C-alpha cells in the first residue's frame, strides 16, 4: 500500500513539474507548424498546424512516462543494466542511463525522502504516548566482514509499521563492520526517544548489541 501511494505521489509530482515546464515554454508548444512525413508540399492536407495544445499534451505524457519508468525501476529494486538489456531484446523503448540517473537524482530521491518524512511523522503521531514495543534488525549491503553499509530498521510490534531507518557507514565505526548494527540501533533509539515511549526492545541474537 505504501509503495502504491508513493507511485501516485511521484506521478502527481511529475505532472506538476511538466505543467510548470509547459507554462515556462508555452509559446513554443502552442500552434506549432509541422510537416507531415517530412514533405515540403504546400498542400493544406500535408502542411498544417497542430491543434492548440496538442504538443503540450504529448510532452506531458512523454515527461510523466519517463519519470514513471525510472520510478518503477527504482522502487522495484531492479538493476538498470538488466532492465535495459531486457527491453533491448524485446525491441522496447527504454530511457537512457543518463536520463535514468538524472531523474533519480533530481526528482525521485527528493520525492521519496519527502514522502518518507511525512509518513514517519504520521506514524509517530498515531502512536502518541502508549507503551511501545520496538522490533529492530540490521541489514548489511554484503555478507561477512566486507560490508560497507548497514541499514538498521525499527518497527512497531503492534502495527507492523516502520518507525525509523538508520544508515551507518563502516568508516563511522573505525572500519569494524560488526559494530555498525550497534551504532544504527543507538541512533534509532535516540530518534524514537524524543517522540514516543519505548518500553521494550526486541532484536536478534547480535553479539554487538
């Protein structure tokens, strides 16, 4: 449900951005002459004028589709190269790699971060002052002692809603990857302590914790 809501949020944001772009360049988008099949004939059936706003509608759909394609790839956790290869084998149109990363950096990541902050504030507001049982666990980007990043997640045991996410870099714990989970938990508890009443913590059998 949260992923569906985020996709809708991204679609609305992309639509608003497209409308702003059209308003800025509206003179280039309205009543634009065109040549059918590249013909230079002066026949009115070949050389004419697009209906007012036609190019604007085309560009809105094109812009939103680019954003949605990049958003779908990012939110599904897929790899760009693999998806691009699949589209190439099927002969499907796909956005370029530079377009994907530019869209991700400029629009998707800021939108996701804003959505997460709003969702997090709403979830913590619903909890109020009730006694809270928190479940926590860390996940590294790779197994063993070679992990560089750790994401520590805390969840409300009663509602199964995510309360907080913390990202820890190995360099923050003197390159000791086994200590990343502990630091992530400490940060998560410090964040939650200022908003909710944590009475119990449930974790796995981590030696560092």
